[in-house]
C-alpha cells in the first residue's frame, strides 16, 4: 500500500480547491458505464426473473447458487443463533430497544378537524411492504438491518423483505440472520447488487415485488435504486459514509483521530474532514491518525479514504467552521467543542449531529436510537434521515357540508373559469344552485 497522506490546509483567508472538490462530490460523479451496466442488469431481471438473479449472483458472489437457494430457509436462521454469542445478541437487543424508543416518538397519526363548514384531515396508512437492502461485500452490517427494519415496524409495515449478498459458500453471515429474526423478518433472499434491487422492484417467480426499497449500497445499487424509482419508492440514494468534525483547541487529538478513522474504514471512499481553528490540534490529529492507522486491520481501505477523501482544514474560528460544514452538508457532523449547544442553532445541513467530546459517531450509528441511514453527497441540504415517515403514506381528507360549499364554492367557480376549466366550474356551480 502507498503511504497515506492526510493533507492539512489553511482556509482562514482563502478557499481551498481540495475542500471544494470534496464538497462537490455527488451522484453525478458516477460514470456512464455504471449507468449502462445497471440498466442492462435491470432489464435482464425484468425479462428473465429468477434466471437472471441466479446468474448474476453466481457471477458476483456464490458460484454454486441455485434458484432453490435464493430464499433462506427457517432452519438456517435457527442454526445461526448457535454461531453468535449470547453477549452479541444481548447487545443487539439493547440497541434495538433504543431504536424503537426513538422512532415511537416519530410516528405520525391520522387527524380530522372542522373548519367553518369543512372537515379537513389526514389519513395515515403504513406501506404494505418494504424491501431492505443491506450490503455485505466488505463486512456484514446487521446494524443497518435494524436501522431500516425498526422504523418500518413502528410504522406498521406488515411485509418486510431482506436482500443481502451471500458469501462465496452461499451463506449469509450468522449475525445478519440473527438480526433479521430479532427484527421479525423471515423473508430473506441471498442476492446483492443491482440485480437484487431489480428483483425487489419488479418481482420474479420466487420473489414478490415490494412497494418501497430502502438501504445503502455500492454505486451499482444506488444507480439501480435511482432507475427503478417510480415503479417502487425509495427513501434516498445513500452513498459512502461521511463524517465532518468541528473541534476546538480543547479536543483530545487521540479521540479526534480515532473518530476520523472510524468513518474512513468503511469502503475506501469515505469523506472524512476535520475543521479546527487550532493549528497545533490539526498537526497532532494528523500524527495520531497515522499512528493509529497502522494498528487497524482494515488499513488499506482506511488509508485510501484518508489519503483521497480526507482533509484537515485550519479555519479562522468555529463560526467559519459551521459555515463550511453547512456548505458541505455532511452525513455525520461531530461538534467536538466545549459548548456544542451554542453551535447547534447555526447548523443547517447535516444528517446527524453528535454533540460534545463523548459522543462519537459510532455511538449514534449503532445504539443511540436514530437511524444511521442518512443523506450523503450533500443531500442533507434537502433530505432527512430514514425514519417512520418513510414507511407511511398520507392521504388528504376533505368533507364539505352546505356551509362549507357556500363559503368556498363561488371562489372556486371564479378560479376555475379564470383557468379556462369550465367543467371544473360547472361541477361546483351545479351544487351551489341545486337547492335554489
């Protein structure tokens, strides 16, 4: 592996081309080849169903998979409990309880109220089904499964489906199967990549289609979600993990470096940025990052993120740091400062904000409660974390009595005629004159 170089730049008086390049990263960076290949995969799955799904799974993951192997059998889920420690199961259950507690507070309800002759309201209905995609190429991610499944359960979704790529021997990691069972999911398919997204969207002889697909993935998965949107719903297009840290001079360089590394180890293309007004802290964090990196098992991926998508920037003050952060709109934002609440009011664009020296991103991502499926690539400017609301539909309700008709009707007639929609106006006028 080439030597990792985490650059320190000074943005106190002028902007940085490097920081600007990282800020502008978006889905537009995906190559035309990714889109072309993904379209081909989706069309094959639409036309050939199970046959295409099996062939792609053999090509990319398990060479011996058959159509009968696509769905995980109940006995495999039962056996998985024997391969996972009781301590891990206990920790997963504790995290799941916290996720439930958080999302129970987000559940919206139906309502109906009267307004001068009108009854207006909203009917909330859970989606009938949802597909959860959990990537497994670099590591099993049962935490992501929980972060998707629990909000769906709270919303009231009855049918949840899990899709995740098998290992070369055809197995799914036992922690994934245990997590699925703990989250009440027994419809599990051994498939990953764009073909899994297509199968969930269009269905096959083996797989019934779902109404919405959620979860992160590689560029082909993200492109597939983008292309099937409209046939199914999607929550967002979450890409590689991102973390931006704002730290003052009182921050511990060992902890800040550890936090940068924790987000850099995912896939090798993870955005990791430190903004600080303290030049001594900047240098100390860089040295600590180098030292800690050498002791990590995922050294190559982590080093690649640091070297190609990482930067430490020296800013004038914390206000400038927040301004830059709002411009970047990171997935995760850590306010590692003495008084984080004083900065929180000025934060406009971030998927999740972690406050204070003790609140590292992994604490939030694994067990605090909010979902870690968050907006990336700057989309926190206009989108939100995955939550209960992603698994419901809202239906507007309108009921007019005679008073409401007489109050609104004449205005509607004028407005419709002004648009040249005479039939619209007549539908109201006939009701206004019916009793006269």
